[in-house]
């Protein structure tokens, strides 16, 4: 219990720095890019940091099997979203000065 109180006090003392970091991070989001490829390597998805789809590339040989293509699209989107989430978690953790907020992300 005391550890949570200590974290809260630490968070409050760094509130201004956190707020400035969050503002800069928000401005950076549209310029960030994340790309991932499906396990089969036939689909590549690129998104921006504000989760806008920038591109979807599909290998011509993937078009012959609709079910496999759908699965590879799902995998590529799952992979790129996981990559973005990990990067966000690392950035936010850095801004928070190591205060554990993993349950919120």
C-alpha cells in the first residue's frame, strides 16, 4: 500500500514534466511509422503513430487463396499494432520516470 502512495507522490512531483512530455509525444505521433509483415511474408502493413493506415502491400501470389490472404492480413495488422503498442508503452514509461502504469497501457 505504501509503495502505491510513494508512486503517487513521485508522479505528482513530476506532473509538469510529464505534461510537457505528453504534449511533445502527441505532436510526434502522426510522424511515427510502424510496419509489420505477416508470418507468411506476403502481406505488409504500415500505420502511423496515430493509427492511420499508411499502406497495405499484398504479394501477387497471395491473391490466389482468399482464406490465407485474410489470415495474413489479420496477422500483419496484429503485428503492427503490437509493435506500436510496445513503442508507446516504452515512451510513456520513460516519461513517467519508471512509475509502473503497465496496467493502463
